[in-house]
């Protein structure tokens, strides 16, 4: 079963998990709980009420307490992960298929209509084919509300570059696309619980440079750029990771080629270890969280804090820093 970032897995016991990353073991899909049946939930699907869980620690706590069968020890990544066994998957929800259904529908509700209009404006401005787009998030699985975000998937590295250019132009025009204001950013800062990771001032400076998130008409939008299948040459198990504890560094960014993608990657130079073992200097920062796309740029000096890993690939080995999975994880430009 081929699943990748942006897809959703619906389980045989009625849970919805969002897929993480591009590579998965043969017997399960790495995915994290997002929606679960709850009589007090504010989302309705097929007569059943659902609640949403967003924060990673709470997702893990819920799964461990109520559905421990979806926790497992991943030997390749060297830690416990959430994952859905293949034989527990009822439906694999695909963003491209859902977008086609919305575009072909004559009976769209307001959020679907806004999502269709957003995609059409992006295709018109960028020249990218509709086949390179998909719909993710709550709209993908029919658990949206009127105030839900519009989560768009864009496939392909070249498409990612073109979509960012188109978005900067549309944001400059200011007709339907708008950057977040300070009030929006304060709400986002609080929702993500970033007070332990970064000051609001630094957060605001970082976020104002981005185009992949903002407001479309009255809705929040977020655009996640994913590699096309043809661009994914690695196989699960080609690399093995050994966690080495937390680490913070100061470094220069030498390559941001994959900065628009989820997962994103930033190659480092002139690394100085601030906390942790000074002998283990990471050569790159990676994140599996979409919020770290567009975060820093080539030529900038950055501060990063996260989990240090030793990565073994064949006879080679290197260190990397993974950000986005701990409460204090950070990646920011040092202004």
C-alpha cells in the first residue's frame, strides 16, 4: 500500500490518522491520530460525532490509553511511533481523488466551493496542472466545519517552486489572498503552544516571510508541498536512525533546495554545538512538520534545537537534527 504525507487512513474501528512522511514499513503505515469518535465532539460524519486532536503529546497519550495497538517500536527510526497495520485499514483517503470529486460536484457547500476556487486561482496563476493538486485535512475525510482551514497538497518539487512564486504574486495583489496579521499570528502561536520554543517576536518575523500559509477570502489556508512518486528513490530501511538525545546548535544554511517540502531539509555549514556532545555536529536539519517549511534560507545563520540522530546508510554515516516533535524544538534565523 503506497501512502504518503497528506493522505489520511481510516481504520476498521472508526479512527482517522494523518499519514506522516514518504516511507513506511511493509506491514503498516506511519500515521498519527487526528479524529476519533466522541459524543461531545463538534464534527459530524455519518451520524457519528468526532473530536479532533492536534498536539503530538496528546495524540500519543490518547493512543497509548485507548488504542495501544497503534503504537509500535520502529527499529529503523529507533523509537516508538504511531502506525496503522495494513490489515486495520478500512480506507486510504487520497487528496487528489477528493479534489476531483469536489471539482466535479454540482452541490458544493461553502467550504468546498472556496477550496475549489482557491485551487483554480492557483492553477491559473502558476500554470500548474490540476493533477498536481489535492485536498487534505478535514475536507479530505468529511469532518470539516464552516470555519475549518483549507489544506491543499501540491505534488512535485518543480510545482513547489512555481506555487510559491504564484502565491507571492497573489499576496502582493491582495485581492483574495492575504498574509496573516499580528492577531492571526498570535492565535497561531498560542494554538501551536510555542511559548517554550520561540519568542513571539521571532515567530512573527519568521512567519511573515512565508507564502504557503495565510488567508484566502475568509478562510485560513495551508499548502503542503510533497515529492511526486517519481522523485522518491529511497526505500524504507535504506537508512537507520539512532537517537542521541537533545541538542541545540548555531549554523549556517548552505542548501535550502528542499525547504518548501514536507518533510523539509536544510543542509548546514559551520556548525557550532551549543548544548549536547560537541563531537557530534549535524550536517542537516530535517522536519516532518509542515510548519518548518519555508523556515530559513540559504546563506542565513540559524539557531536550531531538537533531537540529534546518527543516520547509517550502507557504509556511510552522518548526524542530523530533527525538529518539530518536542515542546522546545525550534528552527529560526538569528537576526
